[in-house]
C-alpha cells in the first residue's frame, strides 16, 4: 500500500485538463487579464503548491504573477514564468496553513495573449476574469466577469501535518457532479471528502468522458497515467466510468433525429460488455503495479436519458454483474443498487435524479453516504 508516512506531498484538489471546444466551453482569446478562481481542498496541510496547465495550449503561456491565498507564488524563485506548449508546471512550495475542506483562492496574471485556454468543464466554484494585473486586489473588482470553465489550473498539492493518502475518482459526468447545485460542492466525491475528514479526495471526472474512446476529453485509458498514476500520495482509486461508452454505442440512431449532432462528437466503434471489462482490467493492472487498491463502482441506471436503449441496458446489466461478482476489484461500490427504482431498475429513483442520467444533490449524497469508509481508513 502506498502511504505518505514521511508526510510527503499529496494532491488535495484536482480538475482533469481538457481541450476547449465541444467538450469545454472555449474562452475567446484574451490578454492582460487576471484569472481568480476559488477551489475547495479536501485534506489540509502546512504548505501549498499549485499545478498550472498549458497541456492543450497551442502557444507558450506566460504567467506574469500568481497568488495562492495571500501568498506570492514563485517558479524556481521567480515571480513570472513561461509554461511550454503541452506542459504542466508546478509552482514553488509556499508556507500557507490550509485546513481540511478550506476554500483557497488562486489568482494568476496573464500579460500575453492566450489563444487556447486549457480548462475543465466541471461546474465551478466562484471564478472570474479581471482586466489587467489584479492578483494583489484584496476584494473582487467591479469589472470582474464570471469564468465559464476552470482555467489553466489542474491541481493543488499540500504538505500534510499527519500521515495521509489520496483517493482518486476516475469518472464521467456523474463523478463530475453534473445536475447538482452550482458552486455548492455537492458532487458525490465532494461529499466523500467531507465524510473522510482529512483524507484527500481528488475528483478526476470529466463530463461526457468514456473509458475506451475519446470524445469529451481523452479516453480514461489514455489519460490514466497523467490524471491518476502521477498523483502524489495516491493510495486508492475508484473507477466510476463506462456508462457513456455503452450509452453512446447503443443510442438510437436516426439521421434526422435530435441526437445526430450530439453523437458525432463521440468517435469509435460500438463497444461490448467484454470490451468494457477488458478496459477495466487494464486500469486495475496498471494501478496494482503501483500498489494501489482499486474499487469499482457499478454503472447507474440511465432509463430516463434520451440515449437509453434496451440493448445498452442489457450491456449495463452484464457489466454490473461482472463488477459485482468477477473478483477483479478490491471492493465494489454498488451505486446501481443505491439509485435504481425498484419498480423499474433501468431508471433512477425519483428524488435522486436531475431528469436524465445525472443525479440531484440528494442522489449524489446518497451515493457518497453508501460508501464504506473503512475501505480508505483501515490501513492508515
């Protein structure tokens, strides 16, 4: 088991980077602007560093100044830095006590023109764009405008005051919290972080993401090394993805139907239950090479969604049967059992859904509250 018994760096917040476009609302090119973004960490610590990202940028990204809370961030001792095309960049560590579940404001000034902004489409906490260099502003200027995406930051890492470890959730829009109240931290990984009280939970869900094929974000198999295995302090992985693969594969197809344009965003051949199971086995094998415990979440009902089909439901049931009984995962989180309507197991129970495949606040809370916390705490 991987543990940070030396109190080494751990990731406490994350947002999987995505290219702008169909998957993430694109920002118009901008320059001479400050981005101010608020994130909620999971576990706290005494020192902080921030991971910035230009991984889908097309030109070098110049950061003229940056702050975490009221602390100046530096890069190899300098207050400005250029992030190469296709690269992430860690700030220098800064002394900044951060409690568990605290909200941290990150500001960065961008003096040059940003044509393509690497971001993330998760419903964001309060985030703004401000003209000029406003990293030192103590209050939000009146000319600030909301940011529609998480922009140019992908992780916050802390130096904890006690031994701890990280739980990474690899998922899709249900992990991402689509359907929950905005700016309220009501996704099920957010609630799990509250229940675990100090153990870091990093949400690497991407809305519309799939296990085997790209579409909204790189496929989970393709982004696994970056978004999961490279996580400092990683101890546990929750695999909660696959519903999009089967939903897209078996969605009703009508050249003149309402789903035509939507389905064009998802390339690749239809997948079978065996294809998905093979993908899960790949994730499990790659994680176990690092000593990581891997938990599988069953695929939740999607009968209320317009991509639903009887064929897709048959595949979902087959995959869930394997997750429950195949013995490949170290434990099973039976999300399907939590959400399904006893009167129609293909549909989410009333009160737990947002009108489609996604959950309500109550639904996401129920998923998180169903998880046995000893899976993550008994080896500390």
